[in-house]
């Protein structure tokens, strides 16, 4: 659901949705999301099976967040390669005296 709520404004803008209608749906959806997640947490928290295994679930959640963060950091830190067609273009530009920004 968070994925859909992230792109809802973009889709509404592309579809030229009326702002008042969008705002109404956005507010109702946000309130509905908070209430439903709070109730789910309340009722699952009272469940004895969840109470017995909460450490496993917490560990699994931390592991998923850690892997996502590490993947994002590795992607940002990965050295960028200039495509061959741009390297050839840069080589020909250097002979004319242009400066290549990479």
C-alpha cells in the first residue's frame, strides 16, 4: 500500500484530477491507513502466537531493512562506467579542444 500512496499524486496529476477530489481521497485514504494499521497492530499484539514469536519477526524485519539499506549504499558507491558511444564522442571532441566533464 505505501507504494500506491507514493505514486497516487503523480497519477492524479497526469490524469488532471480535480484537486479538491484528490485532496478528499488523499485525506480519507491516509486516515483509513492509520486506523487500519493501528487496529491490526492492536489485535495482532494481543495474539499469543505473535507474542511468542515477536523476537523472530523483529529480527526478520531488521534484517530486511539492513539489506535494503546496504543494497542502496552499494548501488550509490558503485563506480559509473561511461558508455562506449560517449567515450568515442569524447575522444573525437578532445581533438577539437572541448573539455569532457567526466
